[in-house]
C-alpha cells in the first residue's frame, strides 16, 4: 500500500513537472517574440495584467479549476496553453513510467518537451527556429555524453540523416533548411545507422498517413506543402518511449 501511494505521489510530481516545463517554454517563446524578459518577470493575465498567484499557475489543474478564465477579469484563457500543458505533462509521465527515477528520465523529458515545441511551432508557422534547435542540441549532447555511451558513436548516423535531408532540400525543395538541421540532431539521437533508419522511416510513414488523411478530408491538396518538423518530433517521441 505504501509503495502504491509513493508511486502515485511521484507520478503526480512528474506530471506537474512536465506541465511546468511546458508552460515555462511556452512563456519563453511568447516573450522572446515580444522582446520581453522571460526570467525575472512574473506571469500575469494578458487581458488585465493581474499578477498570477501560485495556485493559478499549477499546470492543467489551474485551468480546470478556473474554468479556463482569469479569476480577476473573467477573460477566457487560450486553450492552446492548456493543451500544451496536458501534452508535456503526459510526455513526462510516460518517460517516468518507462525509465523510472533517474538522470536519464530528466534529460529525456527536456529533450521531448523542446522537440514538441519545435514540432508545434513548425506546424503553426512553417518555420523551425535556430534557438530551439540549439537548445535541443544541447540536451541531446548531454544525453549522449552522460547516458548513451558518448557522442562519437552517433556522428555517422547524424551525418547520414543530415545528408539525406539536405539532398531532399536541394534537389526537390520538399524540405527547408530547418528540417535539415533538425534531421542532423535527430540522427544524433540514434546510436547506430539502424536506429537512424527507424527514426527516418517513422517520420516519413507518419507524414504519409497524416497527409493522406488531410487530403481525404479536403484540408490539403496534392499541391499543398506540409511542415515536416511535427513528424520528426513524433518519431523522436516514439523512439524514446517505445523503443
């Protein structure tokens, strides 16, 4: 009984931790776009500028408790922030259930959350930001050095992945340079060429399935372009959680 309660308690903390990281990164993105301080400035309502109390910033639960509205002015809070908190909270929980309490769990949570935002931003804007790629690269390098046997074993996979995407970018125009850089980092996640192939395969299979669905639903046509970053993000998530 005690063990079950302990597991539930730790799981709840990990859930909140993931949501908090997701919420922080969302604020980081919004404020850097506006040129505002994202480290020392306290969070506030975008409508009435009321400084939020700590219990109004609890990931997922605060949105539900406040019914999606500011407690001061009643202005609706964007659902996108709530969805992001739910996504990052469950990602953190899945990583914890897969790897347990460890340094590996912590680093993978950071990797998946940053990768998730890269995918979301690419889907929304059609652009992959270099700063987000540098942040992701930092955590992947930390992971390779301290967890996964060194970075040298992954250089071949990284270069191979980057080269394939560069050729697609150069000769077909199917990819952007951001996709090429992202592919380089995705290849760095792999420990060998086979794992790199799995990441490559999964991203293209998912892209094909989603594209077919969008075409059937008449949301896209064969002539329309579609951001590829989200599919690489999903492939990375599958790699870490289901490998």
